[in-house]
């Protein structure tokens, strides 16, 4: 998806959002995962969103990078949130 498609579907410009601030309004239980070798999303971004998240939350640092296949125990944990 490109920026224009996202704007059309979501009704806002994604570059005008601050996920760490928007997280203050979120209350659903959430699982935050971060690959220890992720070079796409820095862990500080995940930490900022996690710290401001208002709902019940769990944080897991997992092996690999952004696109690494995950171990079975990670998928089991994810399934408890779906």
C-alpha cells in the first residue's frame, strides 16, 4: 500500500500521527514483539509505544530481525491475543 491508499482507507495522513502518543488512547490487551536484530524498527520506538500504552500489555524481545521466522512458542503467545 502506498501513502495515498492508506489515507483513503484510514482517513488520516499516517505521517501526521505519533504512535507513541496515540497509544495513550488504546485499551485493548496488546502484545509488543521486537526482534533483537531488527534494523527496520528500532527498539526505542517499540519501548515508547509500550510505555504509553494504556491497556494491559506484554512485551517480548525475540530472536532474529524484522522478518525472521518465529519459533513455535512465539506463535502460541500471539494466538492468546488474537
